[in-house]
């Protein structure tokens, strides 16, 4: 048994996000391993609390920052909400850093998330552009 097998089993396999049909057959496209975790983080960031009927607290709630000024105060709130949501909803990772800062476009806050996989300690980085307008 290879070293990657237990890690893939721990990280999981599931539908891709967004959901789309497989190119090879007439089924839904699946992802597994580190890509599944990455897509899970994106889903948490893009989901508002109360969007999911069976999990009303799931999500990050970033839409509350739409139309807010692109400044340090807004960035601190975004950072806090992301940290709380990822710690609560993604147990497969150890959150190392969430960094929010302005971008060249004044309506964009760039979110950088550094994390490691709990199972093997491998590190990943995800950059998420958040449009405030």
C-alpha cells in the first residue's frame, strides 16, 4: 500500500465543486485528496450562513462585507470570519495564516490562506479574490 493511499482516504473523495458532468462517461465529475480539500475551502468561503437547510450555520458570511470600504478595518473582519469558519468547518486542515490586503483594483480584497493537511503536514496555499463591489 502506498503512502498516499491513507492520505487520500483521509482527505476524501466527492463531487467536484462546482458540480459538472464527467467528460468520460455520463456521471458526475469527482475529485479527491488535496483538491477535494481546496474545493471545500472555496465552498466554505462562498457560502452564507442559512443558505443550507440542513446546516444553517455552515459558511463564512463574506457577503456582509459587500460595499464596505477596502481598508484595514474591513480586512480584519474578513480575516476573523474566515479563520472562524475554516477552523469550525474544515477539520482536515491546520490553519496557518489568513492574510487579507488590498489589490491593484480598489474594489478587490485579496485573501491568502496558508494551511497544512492534518494527516501528513503537507502545506498548501489558496488565493481568493473577494470583490467588495
